[in-house]
C-alpha cells in the first residue's frame, strides 16, 4: 500500500496589473520559496501605494511626517495652552469684578454712610445747644452729648472705610476742624454759662456762620464720597459687562476648539483609519488582489505598508497553496489507482495463491492415505513436512493480508463496546485457555469509536501471545487493565509469562521479527506488528513496559474518537475483490 506522496511538480501564479493570471511552473520536486514572487510584487508596486510613481520622482518614505501620537500630542498641548489662557483671562475678569464690587461694598458705600452719620451727629449737637439755650434745662443737652459720641464713632468708621485715603482724610480733617471751632466758640461756652440764653444770644450770629461752614464742609465731603461711589458703581457695571462678553467669548472659543479638535482628528486620523479598515475588510473578505494603500500620519502609512506586505505574502502563499492542492489532487488520484491495483493483488494473493497450496496439502494427504501400506517412515515424514509447509504458507499469506488491510479498507468507524468485544474474543480462545489453565480478567472497559473487526484482532493477538509465551512452571494469569487519560483510554495487558528483555522492546513490533524458534513457540512473527498497526490506525500508541517484571506488560492507548483518514477508493471501471 502506498501511504504517502510527494509533490513532484508545482507552479506559482501571480496576478498582473491588467488582472490576468500567469503561472510559473518549476520542476525539481521541491516547492519554490514564496519570497521570489513577493520580490516581483515589490518591484511593480510601491509599498502602501496603489500605483507606481513616475521614474525620477523621489518616493516619500512610509515613516516620513508626523505620527498619530505626535499629532495628538501637539493638538492636546495647543488645546490645553489655549484653555489655560482662556482660564487665566476669565480669572482676571472675575478678580477685577470682585475687586470693584468689594470696593463698592466695603469702602465707598460705608464711607458715604459714615459721612452722613457724621453730619447727622453734628446736627444733633447744634440742635441740643439751641434747645438748651432756649429752655435752660439740662435735659435738652442729651442730643448734644449723644452727638459727640456719634461723631467719634462716625469718624472712626469713616477712617476704616476709606483705609487712610488722603483726600478723604483732608475732607474729614476740614470737617473736624470747623466742627471744633463751632464747639469751642459756641457749644462749650453756652453749656458752661450760668445764663445759657444770654450766652447764646450773644453768639447767635457767629454760631450760625460757624455751623454753616461745618455744613458746607460736610456736604463737600459727602459729594466727593458720592462721586467716588458713583464711579465705583460705573466701574462695576463696566466690569460686569466685560465679564459677560468675555465668558461668552470663552464659551464660543471652547466650542470652536472642541469642533476644531473633532474635525482635525476626524480628517487627520479617523478618516485615514476608516479607509485603511475598508481596505483590510476587503482583503479579509477574500479579495487578496486588492492593494492596501496608506494615507495620513506616518505610523498609519507604516501600518498600511505592513498590511500590504502581509497581503502580498498571503496572496503568494494562497497561489502556491492552490497549485500544491492541484498537484496533491493529482497525486491522490494516482494513489487511488495504485491502491486499486494493490486490491487486485490482495485478491489474487488471498485466492489464487492459496489455492495451489491447498491442492498441494490435499494431494499429499491423499497420497499418504492411498499408499499408506507402501510408505516407510521417512516417506511419511517427507509428506508431513510438505503438508506442514503448505499449511504454514497459507497461514503466513493470511496474516500478511490481515496486516496489509489495516488502515487500507474504507470501513466506517462505529461505537464499539470493548467489554463485549473482549468477552467474544476470550470465548473464541476458550480451547487455548482451558488447555493452558489460564486465568484471564479485565477491568470495566469503555465504549469508543473504532472498527470492531480490528479491535477484535487486537485483543485476540495480545491474549494469544500472553497465553502462548507462558512460563512452563505455572499457569498463565492475564489481566487487561484500563484507565482514562487526557483524550482517550490507556490499556495494559499484563501476564506472568517469560517476559521480554528491555533491548528487544522495540524489535517485537517489527514484522517477521521473532525472539524464539518455531520449535519453541509457533507463529509467523506478525502478531505484535499487526497490533501496532491497528493501534496507530486508531490514533494511539503501543509499547512494552520494560520496567515490569516478572512477565510482560504491554501498554497501548486508544483515542475516544479516532482520526478520520482519507482512504483511497477503487477507480471506476476497475475490478474490486468482490467482483473478481
């Protein structure tokens, strides 16, 4: 049976610029390296570009220009700088508005109120002096005395509100000076006089003039403070207007910046990524002839160049694969033809070759029976040798046919109950078991996928060997163990027989390799080789456990689902074994 094939001819296809496909056929029995075609692609097209540029024009490297990371970094830095500038400007506007508002609330308005209270305190003093001068009663001096206290408090509040402003200090000093003159020349003399009416009458004209000057100074002070307050209010209104316009401008600037960043990222990065993604999706859909062109930042162009290189390599490999598959299909067809011929040979071997052997054995036995009286012992021995040779030749041909059929005949795998299969095999060997007084046991066996006939032959050969190669001084004890492993089951056939030396552990699985003579142990030397082929056909392994002693322990594995093997079928029109 032919078990493998080598591709002896292959070709290579490449797609030209006009869409035609050409094939380069290379002989020699080996596949040409895909890089040869890729080199021709690179010579025809610039990496990352749809068409080749005119000769003499320098090609821009894929890494030239700014990368996406650099674009993003510059955009982020510029945006943050602009936002920081806008924040600083907005902070300055708020600080200025707050300062003007603070001046108006904490200085201008309290100063004007204090000035008005100062004038009111002076007016209370003048009212108290006039009432005392008219009545002469001491109770009328209460407004005067309260006015003195309010004057001191108003002066303190005014100085606190103005914070030492020079103009305010001058106005206050002038008011205090004139009030002091009035108090010294009019108020205190009237209060100290025994006859307040007479004292007041003597100073009436002067008192009026002095207090009018006090009123004039206080009015001037209030007018200046009112003007300052009006200016502060105007500044506050101007600051509020500037603040509103500034914040509106900042909001518009932020919106414009956001829109600019969005548009910039879309045009500078996202659009190029979308185009590259479209090219990649087209290639992924199976259009391996579609070029991948890169645009935009340098790293995107470099990525596109890498994808284009990968696309060209995949296109080369796929073309190479198609050619190899075509050659493989041709070789598979040749294998089918060859295996069909082997089937014919197997049929001839199983029928036509064994028929003469059966005739030889039959006629030799017929001669022995018919001429038994005329034959001496040597003649009978010669006839026995001839019959035994023909019988062993038939057995050898049968074993070789069984060995060649493993893995070659297309039979469907099916569920096999190994418990049932083992019991049937053991029943078929009942005579050998009884004669040898063997004790055969087994663990619970699983159900798995396989070929029932081959698995039966596997058990039969292993049990036959375990019983055959027994120790002469004790009855054979055979046990079939089983345990699950990763992807299947591990089995172990253990006996107490003569055992196998470690140096012969691999040799026993070779066809026709015997460790003993036929006089010692009968057989053709095919049993364990057949077991190995059956196990390997089912996707497992088999080996002798050289460390086991005494006796022999053969360990083999079987997968839960054996691999499906593509088996050759007979060609149409050719005769199979059943048709001969």
